[in-house]
């Protein structure tokens, strides 16, 4: 809408002797030759130390090589991502503010909170990078060994088995709600501002379960701090091939989180193309590939159009789910 309004306004501002199309040609040429000429800001809607942050910071550093300008990472956590997403959506669409958006909260927050000041149409998708299946983790000494054991415990102590997530409407939260629906159980939800505080609360035994993406907690798994009881992808993940899916264990729960770059809506196409080019070069860079391998990131690279298509389809899915099973608490 912002772009259409701008076009309409410019259409009536011709200057004698200059074709009406000239301003567009000039702005496009400037965008192609001059962008960026100052540092960029990358807004993250979740805290430092979480899954989004640990992937975004090295990517920002590597993108600097291809943009020729610093990319300054700023964490704006809170309200399950609403604070950071709102800041990104309302930024000036000039390419100098980019950020990470996370599913499903980028589409579920506006569904569950009508007063939210952003919608999916307020963003320009740039490049999806990660597609991370959900997982449920326990401490190594937990008696829970698999999903069936977890369900049995929840039936023995209805509403008492506590689990931490990155917020209401997050993929972690929706995953457990789906498990509740298919098993007739009830768990105790403890929402946090992101994955890092969920980790802390689990390790200190304040909560029984950590519900995070599988790539987000693999470091703790490798150190022997967490043990997964299952993951929620459609197939097993090659990096942790011995961890069965929920479906394999007889529970039809599929959930996860895509994480990728976006900018405010209305971004001029030459500027978008410049950022996409830098992002694509960054994720192909050997330095980034080494980081992704070290972090065991489940990568899924999608360009702007394919990325938008995935987000639009996801929005329709969760609107239908909300109409049948609202996830208010």
C-alpha cells in the first residue's frame, strides 16, 4: 500500500520538460549505484543466545563483505516476537533496516492479537535460510524416554508437567497443543521471551521440558545436557538420524520454524535485489558454511518469491487452525 500511494503521488508531480517517468529512472539508478552507502541494521525479535541470534550474527558479519557496509545486529525481544517484528515492519523501506522473521509467529501473532501493528503484507521476504523441526527435550536423568512415556506421565499428572517455549503462538507452543489434541492430555505451559531462557529454566529444573527446535538445542545435546524424546519433522534429520519423529512413534504432530531475512514492505526492487544478492553470496560463503555445519543448522534456502509463497500458505493454514482450535491461554 505504501508503494502504491507513493506511485500515485508521484504521478501527479511532473516538472516542465521532464517526463513523468524520470523520477523513477533516477531513483532506480541511485539505488543500483549507491546502495548501501551507510551501515545497515538487522533487527532480531528474540534474545541474544537463542537459535535466531546465533545464526543471524555470523550471517550479518559475512554479509558485510558483500554489501561493503557494517550490518549492526539489534535484539528486540518480547511478546513472542511482536516487539521486534513490529519495529521491522514499521521501519523505513529503504533497505537500511532488515531483520529475521520466524514462523509461525510472523503469521500467528496477527491472527491471535487483532490489535497487533503488523501483518504479513507489511514485510518484503528476502531469503529464507533455516527450516528447523521442533523437538521436546528432557534432562539426561529424566525417566521420560520417548513420546509415549511423556504422554503417560501427562495422564498421570494432568496439567502438572511443565514445558517452556518461546511464547504463546510459537511453533513450540503450537506443537504441544497439537500433542494435547491427539492424546487428550493437558500440560502446563510456561512461555518465555526466547529459546535461551527456556534452556536456563530447564537446566535449573524450574520446568520439566524444553520445547525448542532441534537445531537450536543440538549443542546442549552434544554436551550431554539435554536428551531429545523425539522431533517433529516429516522425516528424520541426517545430523541426528537416531532421533525418531513423533509420527514414527505413533503421534501425528508436525511442527517447526522457518527463519529467514526480510525487510519492510515497499522496498524498491533494485535495493531488494542487492540485499538478496549479498545474502545468497553470504550463505554460499565457505565461512558461513563452516558456521552452519558447526551449529548444525537445518538449512533451506528460498528466494523472495518462493519464500513469500510458503508464508502465504502458512498463514492460511494457521487461520484455519485458529478458527477450529484457538490457542489463547
